[in-house]
């Protein structure tokens, strides 16, 4: 299974979680969780935009203004204003998935002019490697979303 197929599978799972999330659960933050469903969905979206833009200079970042809500280290308790709605987040996730699904083999094999590193344990040198990381990242946060939904029952 290629990186695009894996990404599509992860995105489909995340969107299915969003679909079954009641409106009241989007901002529920139980004890032991550092964020909410809304934050996790927005974080998946924003980090994906950021990393793909850094990997491909011609990848247009959409919703750059959302970074103030969803960047690593942010929290709903420190948001400067009202965060995007569930509908806005879901629409953006769907649109992003469509844009990513159109990446070509040539784009995926493109070598980054400057490799992307996360700490000292991972360095990504191609767009394909970045997409594989983003798929793992989405799966990680989808698991957190699933945990938040279970804790809300």
C-alpha cells in the first residue's frame, strides 16, 4: 500500500470519528487529556498544511490563520478568539484530503532541498516520507479523538 492510500485510509477514519462526534463533545476535555476533539482535528489539519508546504514550496497553505489555534503547544484555554466550527474543520479536512490525493508520483519522489527533521530521531528527505509521517501523525491524533469520545460517554 502506497503513502497516498495509507493517507486516504487515515483521513477516512478521522472523518468517520468527526461524523459520529456530537456537537457537545467537540469541546469536552476530560481529566488526563491535554486537548479536545476540536483541537486534535484542527491540529491534524494545520500540521499537515505546514509540513506539506515546507516539503513542496508550491503547495498552497490554506487556513494559515488557524495555526494560532492548533499549532503544537497551543490549547483551547489560551485561544485568542473563537476557534473554527466543526463544519469548517470537516470541510477543510475533506478539501485537504482531495488536494493531497492529487499528488503525483513525481511530486511524491521529490527530494526536499532541506530535509525536515523532528528532534534527532526522524529526518524526512522526500515528500513521500513527509506524507508517511503525516499519516502516522494523523493516526496518533485519531486515537486521541477516539479516547476523548469514549471518555465522554
